[in-house]
């Protein structure tokens, strides 16, 4: 059974094409649940009008299915709480000059 950290490591390989940072460091991943053969990721986007609203969650699902073959993968797109730059990792905030 994969660990939450292993799932997070796979997600770090998925980059938001507009911002050039991975979805974990951007703070787009709100939750990861691993139970048996099931992986569930709750994530958001920087805005509800993001042009990658259809493709980014699909990339997350595809990457997890490839990394953890035989596991059921569910990616849930949520809008609450709203994403803000404060959700970014410290490294990401430094890269964008955000305190």
C-alpha cells in the first residue's frame, strides 16, 4: 500500500503549466487519503477560471494510476477553502517573492 508521502512525491512531478511549479508546492493539494487499494486526492486550482481546470486534475489521476497500478484513484476538485498564495510552500513563495 502506498504511503501519503509516496503519493505526494508523485504529485510533485505534476507542474502547473502557467506558473511552472508543482501542484504540491503551489498548495493545490488539500488532502490525500490512502486506504487499501484506494487513493483519493482533494485538490483545487488557483482560480475557478483556470484554463487547465480539465487537464490538471486529469494529469494527477493519470500520474497516480501509472505510479500505483491496480489502485483505484479518485481526484476530487474542490473550491472551498479558496486557494490563496499563503498555501504555497516556503520555497514557492520565495520564488514568487511572496512573504
